[in-house]
C-alpha cells in the first residue's frame, strides 16, 4: 500500500497508561504478512477459565475468522484461551482457502500453548480477496510464546493497525466490595467503519470473574450505544470483531446486577469507539449527532445515522460551512418519521432552525465561527415524541480519497 498517512490531528497526546490485567500476556512480531519492517501479528495468552464474549459483523460476506469465532463464542471456558490477530490481510473472500488458513493458525496456536483449538480466537484485517500466507504466522509462534509479557499491551495495539495513524487503548478500574477490578482494551479502525453488531477489531480484557452468559449479555447491550453508534464512511467491514475476555484472576465475582462494572466497561468501549472516529481516514473534525424528539429511540437512531453518513453534511463540516439545509435533507431521506414543521436544528448551542423554518436568532457569522472547532455537535429535535439517539462521525476530506485510492498498491 501507499505511504503511511500523517498522524490524525484529532489523535490523543499519546498511548494511555493502562492497568495491567492479571491472567493475560501479549507478544508481537513482524511476520511479513504484507507489511515490511513493522509488527503485524499479535498474540494474547489468557489464563485457564477465561470467559469469552463477543459480537461480530453481520455482513453477508464476513471472513473465515469471524465465522470461526462465532462458532466458538459461548463454549464452556475450560482450559486456557488465546487471541491471534494479523494485520495486512483480511483473509476475507478467500473461500475454502480462508477456512483452511484459520484452521492452520488456530491449530498451531493451540499446539504451541497447550490448549484446545476451540479456545483459540483469530482475527485478520487488511486487504480483501488475497489468500493469507498463514505459514508466515505459524513460523513465528515459538518466538511469540517466548516473548509473552503482561506489559506488552501497547505493542499489541500497534501490531493490529492497518491505515490507523495511532494505536488505540483505554482502561479503567472499578471498585467492587472495596476491591479493585481492572479493565483495559485496544482497538484498530480508521476506514470501512459502519458497524453492524460490532466494529473493526476490538479486544478488551478484565481480571473480573464473570459467567460467560452474563458477560455476553453485558457486551451485547453496551455495544448498541457504543460501537454501533459510530460511522466513518457508512461501509460495514467483512471482519468486524469485538472480543471481551474475563480472566477471573482477581477472584472478584461480577454479577448481572453490578452496575459499577458495567459502567466501567461502557466507558472503555465508548472511549475506544470515539478514538476510531478520531482516526477516521482523512478526518479533521469529530462530530456528535444528537437527535431528540423521535417517535422512538429506534427511529431517532435512523435519523442520526442518516445525518452522520451524509457525504454532503460531512463535506460541509470539512469546509466549515454551517449548511443546515443539508441536515434537513438527511432527516427527510432517512425513512423514519419526521414532520418538517416540527423540526429544529442546532450547531452546538446555536439554534439555526426552529419548527420548520430558519431561527429568528440565526447568526451566519457565529455559526461559521463555530464550525471551525475540531469538535462539532449537530443537534436535531424532531418534535414527535421521547425518542433519543447519539451517533459519532467525522468529516469527509480529500485525505479519505488519498488513503483509499492506493490501498492495494
């Protein structure tokens, strides 16, 4: 692929200091799957009894690795577990060869770590439609095993990157019965972002002890208001995967009634989701779309996604143009219920339209000045009911074309 894009102007100051998660260790290597002179394989080794939960893309053309993970999620947490990720090649649209590559990789990891292949979860990200040179990965497994360290989560975040301009990490601690539970996660994602049950590649770890079905219910519920509420370009990947591993190493048990743990997990998931948007290909603006007054939450979400995915709105934001007429357009085309004469719109705290007409308080100069901010809020009230939704996106610049026009070259 072409030259690495410059660091996103919306990137955080640096990789955060994450809490160490007992029961998980990481290793990375440069296997040469596609990239030269950069790490491209990550191995996470998980303690015996680790509970695994996950959500995945519902793309009709999802990859062999996604299909394999879906089959394994929900199995009893017997023995150790592992996650193996490669970047550079998505192993998607590769037919029987793709499934054979997954079987070869997961089987080799299982043999190397002395665990069952049913407890090895793999992911691949990168170019679609090219066979995965899985022998380059399996040849590195002994070295990966020797390099495993509980302190290597940041290098793991680097190894799973493709067009990302920065590694993404987030963590928190939660107090339960005066004891501390740790949560830490990493993600990759920059383009082909419009999830459907998951997004990009995301791996979150906790030392809490949680039953698999309870953890799965938590992850599925939290995903609906975090990763399923972001979009960069309206394109759903073939490889979207979110895995959450609870090692149980702290000995602190979490039940479905523990609101504190669920809130901590939500914060980590939302932070990682926002970082993906802030690293959107070519992005210079982070945009929150807030919709209130919907006929239902579901319909408010449809309107919010219509606004967030509109190329006309995204290019207006890139050009710092307060063109609220494009918001009217996006609401009208969404397919969800709307009434032109009840519609009101704000950019930040500036009311630009009120109940179907330009606001009497609208000031073009103030609105244009607001659009120069890096963080933009577009708020729409539909005036129909109590439905609400929030979606996050970024602007659309020529940088998106530059990155994607030569992705395979």
